[in-house]
C-alpha cells in the first residue's frame, strides 16, 4: 500500500470512479490529510519511515512491541467514577475483606481546579477545531451502519472456531511441539495396517485446515472492504500531496538561490573581514601566550641570579607571580607540568637559606668587636632578610636571635676574664687551668676593674641589640601600617562601588526609556573600565617586560596576577634605609602586633640575659666568701657600680631587670649582717671595758658632731694637719650644750653615723639598716643599764663601787643619744619607702626606753641621798650645839653630791635633782621631828631645829647653781590642829 514520490498507483483520469468525480481543492484538503491517523489509527499512513513502526512476524517476532501489552480484567473494570464498587464481583476473587476505604488526600499534591486547565484549553482549542473539521470529512466508526456491527459479530463468531494456537504471536511450525499439535504424526502413519482409517483422518484434517483458511480469508476480505473508502481516499490525498511537495520544493529552491546571491553580495565580504579580525586576535593571544611562556621559562635562572645576590624577597615575589600565572593563564600547558612543583621545592630551599642567612647575620652582628660603634651591620641585608621571613611566615627567627644573644653574653664574660688574667703576671695559667680559678686569684681592685669592663661591654652589647631590634620593629610596623591602609582603601572602594551601583540603576532606567540594548551598553562600559584598570596596573608594574608596539597593546601584554603583586608602599628605617612593602604579605594584624610585642620582649630578655650572666659571675667569685669580706668602702663602690649598670640597662631596654638587683640585695643583706655584727661586737667590747669615767673629746669627734649640727649626717673628711694640733676637749659641745661623755658613747656616735652613711650609699638596705640600728641602740641602753644601774661593771671591769658620778655620766651619755634620735629618725624617714614608714615607730620605742632609763638613774641618785637621810636623821636629837653633827654630815654629803654631778649634768637638771633630794630630806626630817614631838611652838627645841635648818639651807644655797633654789623649809612642821 505504500507509494513513492515518483509514481502513483492510482490513475488520475478515471471519471467513472466515484472518489474522483469532484474536483479537489488543494487549499481545502491539506489539513484533512493530516488527520488521517485519527480516522484510521490502526492503518499505517504517511511516509515510508512511518511504516517501520508496524510489527513484522518475521523480523519482530522475538521483540516486545505495543501489541504485547495486557491489562487484567479487575483493573479494566475498576471504574473510579463509581460511588461504590459492586462487592459481589470482586469479592469472588479478592475475598470478603475487600471494602472501600477513604483515601486521605496527600499533603504534597495541590488542589486541582478548572483554572489549572485554562492554559491547556487555550493551547488545544486550535487543534480541536481542526479535528472537528476532519470528522466532517471522515466520520468516525461509531456512525457506521448498525449492520456492520452485526457482520462484525458474525465474523468474530467464525474466528472463534479457529484454534487459539494459530492466533499466537510466536506461532512457528519449526517448533516440534507446535508442529505435532497442528499436524499429528498419527494421521500420516500408514504402515501400521490402518490404511483406510488413517487416510480418512488425514483427509478430515486437511478439510479442517482449509476451513480455517477460508474463515480467515473471508474476515480479511471483510476488513478490506470496510476500509476500502479510507484506502482510496488516502491514495488520492497522497497524489495531491506529491503535487504540493513538488511545488514547495521548487519554491524552496528559488528561495535558496536568492539567499545565496544575497549572501555572496552583502554578507560574504563582511564575514570574511570579521573572520580575519578574529584570526588576528587569536594570533595576538597566541603570541602573547608564547611571550608569557618565554618569560616563565626564564624564572628559574632569574631566581638563581637573585639568590646569588641574596635578593630573597625578589626571588620569592618572582616565584609567587610565576605560580599564579601558571595556575591562571598557563594552566594545562604540557611543557610546564613540572614547573609548579619545582618552584615549590625552590621556595622551600629559599626558606632554609633565609633561616641560615639570618643565623649567620646574627652571629656576625653580635660577635663583632665590642667598641663604641653601635651601628647596625649591613642594614639593607637585614631588612631584606626580615621581609623574606615575614613573607614566608617564618616567625621563629626571633628565637634564633635570642639563642645567639645567650651565646654572645657568655663569650663576652669569658673573653673579658681571659684578657684580664693575661695582664697579671702573678697568675700562672699553667698551674691554674680553670678560668674560674684564675679569676678567683684576682684581688678586689683587679676584680673590680674586670667587672667594670664586663658591664661596659654588656652596655655596648645591649645598644647593638636594641639598634638591630629597632630595625626589625620598624619593618614589622611598616607592614602593619600597609595592611591598615590597604583595608582603608578597600572600604573606600566599597563605598564607591555602592555609589556606582546607584548611578547604574539610573542609567538602566534611561537606557530602557531610550530603547537601547542594555547588554551592549554594559559590555562597552565594562570593557572600557577593564582596559583602563589593566593599563594602569601594567604601567605600575616594574617587573613586566615592554611589549612590541607592532603586535600587542599594553593591556594584553602582561597578566593581572603579576601586576597586582607589585604594588608597594615605601617607608624608612631608623637608619635611613627605604622599606618597600608589598601587598602580598600573608600576616594578619594580630600576628604582626604579637610579633612586635615579641620583639620588645626580646629586648627585655637581652637585658635579663646580661643580668643573669653578671649574677653567675658574682656567684662564682663569692664562693670563697670574697664578697662578704669586703670592707664598707669596697662594698659601697661595688654596689654603686652595680646600681649604675642596672640603671643603664633600664634606660636602654625600658624595663628594670631584677636578677642582678636581687643578687645585689642578697649581698647587701650579708654585708649588713656582717656590718652590724662587727659594730655590735665592737660596742660590746667597748662597754665591757668601759670604766664610766669622763673621757676627753678628740677634735675629730667634735668636728663630727658639728657636721651633724649643720644637717649633714656623714663622716667628715679627715684633715691631715689641723686635727693634730688641736688638743682634746673635756666636754662635747652639741648645739651650745656641754656633754660630759665616756669614750664608748663617742665611738657609738661614730658608729651611728656609719649606719646613716651606709644607708646613703646603699639605699636598698635602708630597712635592714634601720632594724639593725634600732637593735644597736637598744643593746647600748640595756647593756649600759646592766653595767651601771645593775652594777654589772663591778664584776666586768672591776670597779669597787658605782658612784653618783658614774650614774650622772651614764645619764648624760643617754641624753646625748636621745638628742640625736630625732635627727636619725628624720634621716631614715627621708629614705624609707612610704609603705615602710611605720617602721619609724622603733625610734619612738627607743626614745621612751632611754627616757625611762634616765628617769631610773635620777631616781637612783635620789634614792642614794634618801637612804643617807634616813640613816643620819634617824639619830638626830634636838640639842646643842648648833649646828648639830647630823646636819653637818648632811651638808657635807650634799656638797659631795653637788661636786660629783654639777660638772656632768646641766644646771637645770642639777636644780631639779636637788629639789627632789630636798623633798626627800624634808620628808625624813618631818618624820623625825614628829617622832621627837618637836613642834613649831617657838620653844627652845623649835629654836634649835630652826637653827639647824637655817644652817642646811645656807650651805645648800651656797652651792654653785643652787642659789635661787626654793627650798620651802616650812613644810617640815606638822600643821596645828
């Protein structure tokens, strides 16, 4: 039934054919031809390619087709429009448990309404109209005559007579089972004696098969007759369609010829120009790529040249730029496939080289001859190294420098000791091998010069370290400043981008209003801005090579990645070396700030290292007790030297190191202990040998006291000639007052001044000296009390008795010490820290103890006279002669008392003492007169007593200094009742 485009099986001029009586209008029958598959869906229509869809028993008998699809009966009868299924039908197969259940609507499926089908209805409406017109031409099968249905039912009944095996799609006689079932062998077996019976059965089988064939042929003919009208209509439509296709082909050919002419005249030349321009651009890109490859190929030799001149930063920048170019612009180049890994290995090698170079630099810088020159060694080299280490995040270089400082500090001390020992001929280095033992053989002046030399070398060493660390610190701060400025520029650019976006919205609105192509306008603007930015970056790049003017423009010559890394900012170090800071530093502000703090800590550590080595040097010398044996002058000199060094290091490094200060304090404490023990022992020996007699005052002690009166608590300088010519004085004159003292007190005053001067020379021992001086003053007070008031001098010195003169002299010595206690207190108060001023209460306690001691001595003198009055007046009798012997003895003893103490005690104290003695005298006399019943009645006894009292009063007032003494002798009489 298929036909080709060249021939037609249907004749065109047959007027007797009912299908061709009417003229066919092509414009009216093109669309109906397209709807033939809807009218006869089971018949193959269209071109030859569509015929291949039908099944073939020969080619497709083993391949699945749409005719193999089957539907089971329950599924076909399961009408979803029914409100309830007939349970009688389905329960026979599926059981009584089959009932309808309410299905819960899914939450994931939307609610479908008619509005969802409006778009579909609009799209399908045109097709529906075409389909309706096709149905008017070819009515559907449902409109056929009902007789056809009857005929169809009859043919179906006839077909049911044919066995099912013939209807199977896999029917094949080459199958033995199929063949035996269709043609049993028993019908063909005539050798068994049943010839006539078998022949009849074979004939019957043949007739049956012929009957089946007739039934099938009749049904096929019936089906063909049913579709004859559609078949002939299809053939006619195909003939017309061929004519239309021929005309269409001719029209298409003409159109193509015209388009080819237009293309040749108007488009071919322009397109050729565009192709040439594109080819030129591609060639330029290839040329630039080859130039870039040539530049990258020279990376390794260039790096080697830079490393030979120690240009580590330049080599690292070149490696980083090359790696970025390889990743972005030369990615996938086969010849460079190993270059990236080689550059990484080279970068690791540069890291090791920089660490080794910095270690070498540190060693050569710190081990230079220690002269007054504190300039940085090769400052440009140091700056380059620091930049390279920061770029590679190798922040452990400070640890290397710190270790080198420790080694250098050890070598400084060792070299100084060797130089000093070699200058002294008394030390035999062959016998004494160890350097420490050789150092211990030095005397104090030699050892002091050695220590001074070590401190001076350490000071130069710290100046040198500080200068180097200042360079490193300036580099770090410049990088930090660059990071902050970069951040500020980024913020400014972001603000500009926001403003640009706002203006861009306005441009978009204008372009839309004008009807322009927005994409074209944007692309032009972007290309312009990119070209300008790239040109500026290339012009700023110092490492980019110049491009040939005849082939490549500047924006295409270099890469953005290579130029972005070369933008730098400059600053200067304290030495005047310019610092170029690149933008590709990988350190954050936090890391840079921490590194700057570590640099400052390293300077502090340098000071601590010098102090620690000095402490070890002192400890090594102090093993044999050398420092403890120093006298006051030597120790003060040593202390001043150490304090000056501590102050110098604090000024250099900005922080006070405590190790040497602690060692000095420890030695000072040992010195204070020895100082105090020596003077306390000396004072104890002086007191034990003191006979408590008035001593002459040498001129030097008078000068010492005069210096104190002038406000200078210090030992006066010795005068060679004038002091020897001056004779010793009998008393010590202090601020116009005369003090008769013993020799021990003069030495005690000198010892007190030594304590005060030691505080001035060693301020760190002020607290200890105050405690020791308080102990010394308390010791003098207690020991003098034991020797004089306690009569200990009788056994210690061998005195026969403790006289009133001894007591008065002891009191006057105590008064001299009490006079100087406020001066000593003020001296210590000016030098004590504010938190330790409460220690001054020791002087208040000492003053109170001294006053109590003086009061006890005065009471002792009064007690001596009181016992004498008791002894003499108890024997007093009121009788002649006048004056009586008792009063003569009393006046004699009073004169001796006055003679003993008048030259020792001031006149005021003498008067006060005699007033107390007189009060005791009056008490005893009153008691004795009361015992004798002598009253003031004007009688003879009263006259005798009055005469004796007048004798006593006259003798007492006749004594020097007691003339104006108010004795008030009327109190001796009992009051009249």
